[in-house]
């Protein structure tokens, strides 16, 4: 059985998604051709179902493996997205106070003495300091008293949304350490699922060739003969001699 890296498994899942779309076209072509039998249609339907199931298995394995170092780039992108969402949540609190109360009243002063919102969209110490200060101020007796006032019913859910958004950002920015044994197991699960998907894709090609045996040009026309070219393995860095 072939071994697949995380990146190769991702490539294979993306390729399989394209194949699923092509198989749908093949099913439509067979259904429209009254000369074809139900047997050929069932071959292609089975191929599509098998590929789809295998894709779902790969995606599930990749999702479970998201704490691996291979996903550091994806986590960085996600962290940037969550930073933006957190900034939006905090600014929503400010905007709601301005709209419902005042732009320069005591509540704004209590929560936002320094309105440096631009810093929130850049993960780092400035954003962390802003949050600690905002969290401390939102827990003050004055803010808590207003939160229990029906006239300020808009405030508690917005503060809670900001807190939940910051928590998601913190979890993404500081993933828990992954023991090496767990990392090896996750990589193995991804590789095994990808190997099953590769087999399903090969079987799908064979079934389509059989289904369109009378019109083999359709297989190429629909791209059902396409094969994914695997990435070339990275060369190991040359070792420098101690001599």
C-alpha cells in the first residue's frame, strides 16, 4: 500500500473532488443515452459513491490531524481570520454603545478609554494587552450594573460574543503540544485513508472504461482517464562532513 504525506493526501482529496464532478457528468451522459443499460449506469453510480465515501474519510482524517506541524500555515491563516473576527466583535460593542447611548459617555470611557482598534487586527502583544484591559473593564461593577439594566439589554450578548471570539483566537494561536507518538498515528491515519481513496479512484477509472466500452472517447472527453501526478519527494539536505 502506498504511503501518503499530508500534502499528498490534500492533493488527492482535491483531485477526487474534481473526479466526483466528472462522474456526475458521466452519470448524466448514461442516463440520457437510451441505448445504455442500467448495468452501466450502476457501475458509474457505484464508482461515484465509493469515491465520495473515500473523500469523506480523508477529510475526516485531515481534520483530526490539524494540530500537526504540516498545518502551521493553515493555522496562521485561520488565526488572521479569527483576529479580524475578534476585532469586528469588539468594534460591534463600541458601535452599539454609540448607536444606543452616546459616543462620549461614561460607558465608552469605561470600556474604551483608548480606541486603538487597528491593533486588534494584528496578532501580537498589542492585541493581547488590549484584550486583557478590555476584559478587566468589562468585568467592572459599573459595566455589570448596566448589563442588568433593561435599557442596556443590547450590551451583554455583545460582550459575550467578543469574549467567545477572543477565546477561539487564543485557542488557534496556542494549540496544545502534540506528542510524537500521536503525531505519527495521525499521519498514519491520513496516509491509510488516502491509500483507500487512491484505490477508489483507480477502480472508478476502470468502471468508467467498462461503462463506456462502446464509446471509449467519452472517457477522455469527460476527463475520467486523468491521473494525479504525485509530488516529487523533497531532497534531504546534504550533510556537511566534519573533516
